[in-house]
């Protein structure tokens, strides 16, 4: 992390090698392609669970020993938080201090590396806030997520969120 | 007292300018989509998202792979100002990557509302809405909205963009 950077550098995810985008689509079996519906849905459920403050649903998104960390423009970091309980305590700690309705709009979900039991996923985030002051975009960013399949369900093992703004 | 009539100047963009200007057409939804076509839709979406990722992460190889060798990129602003046409993969990506030196912000091409028409095993059309954001210096802006009208072709199992039309809702 470079603490001297005050503003975002375009494509900072690549510059800092947080992201290594595959150069092309990968050929996968029909079965693995089908799994992508559920993989993407896990990302969306993460957004729903946080915004609706459903701690059980949020906990279900993660494995028991998951990790969660954030990078702000590659200049500062947050975490890692280790294990579902630590992650939940961290995340629900925001709720008493956020009086607005947040919406984690998660889009542009792509799958990079996929096997039957694990997968690497990239997604965009557009975080919006609605309050008496109106509607405003809070930040954009990306998720870099590793999921594993446990008892037929895709769960987040490692999550890194990269924020394009400090907020 | 002289009475004058002042012709009201139309404001741009005219709502639904894409349809009214015949730049896009909303078709009826497909019926009875088979599994193979449904799975291909995931890969078509993947290609559309990869176009955004490749541009925003300034990954020229990934951007090149979004297009067929003889692809065409063209556009129009608000139905009144054509964007020059670019033909061929390298010409397109040379032009697109030329923006990077002048953009000091972090762009995010947020692709939503993807619908697919005229799909076969090897070809498909897609409509996509875009919200383009830019983050810089503690400020997040919505730069523009637009739509994409795409024609995609499958090459050795991989979907690529053969024709891209972008309709910009705002002048930029």
C-alpha cells in the first residue's frame, strides 16, 4: 500500500496487482456455467443482506473461517477480519451509525478461475445512499472474491473490496 | 405592444430517442429458451461485462479480445450527432485506449438491463444500459448514461462483439 497517494489512480486495481484480469473468456462445461447463476446470486445476496441488516443472511454468505478486507484506492487498508464472527461484528457495527438507506448495487459479475468446488469472482460496486438529504452516490469500487462450495452452496471464503474513494 | 411568438426550442435528449430515431428496437421476449441458449446468455453477459472491466482496468489485451477481427464501433449522441465509425479490432481499441491518457479519474462502466434478441448457436443481438461513473479527489460523478446495441458472434466457443453501437444520452 502506498500511503502517499491522495487520489485514485485510474486502473489502480491493476497497477497494484490487486486484480489480474484474464485476457479472455474461458471455456467451461455446461455444468460449471450453470453454477455461475448461483455464484452471481451469492454476490447479490451479500448486497441484500447488508442493506436489509439481516445478520443471519449476511452470515450465511461467508464460510466459518472466511476473511474480509478492504483497500481504499490502494493507499490504505481495512482488515483483514478473520472468521465469520469477527466479520459480522465488524459489519453490523456500521448500522447504528448509518441513518441512511444504503444500496450496494453489485454489477458486472465475471468469473475468472472456476473449478467444481472453488471460484474466483470479480464484480463492480456502486454504493448509493438515500436519506432526507436526497439520493447520492457514495462510492464505486470492485469486489475480488474467492468462493467455495459447501454442501451444495457457494459461500465467500475471501473477500477484498476495493473502494475508489475514501468515504 | 408587439406580440411575438417565440418558437420553443426542443430540448435534448428527446425521451426515447433511441426508439424514435430507429437506433434501437425493443423486441418481444423469447419463448421457450433451451438450456444451451440460456447458458450462452451467461457468456454473452460475461463478454459485455468484460468489455467494461477491460476498458476501466486499461487492459489492452482483454479489450482486444472483446472484438472480432473485423468489428465495427459506432455511436450517436442524443440522436443528432453521429460518432465516427471505427472498423477493425485494432483501430477500435487504438481509439478507445487513446482516451486513457486524458482521463485521470477511475471510470466504471456499469452495465445493466441486458436483454438478448435474435439468438442462435453462433450469433446474438443485445441491448444494454450503461451508467458511467468517475471517481476522483473524494468526488464521485455520474458522467453519462447511454445504451449499447450489440451484435455478437461466437468464435471457437468464445463470444465476441462484431458490431457495437453506443447511444449517448448526454453530450460529453
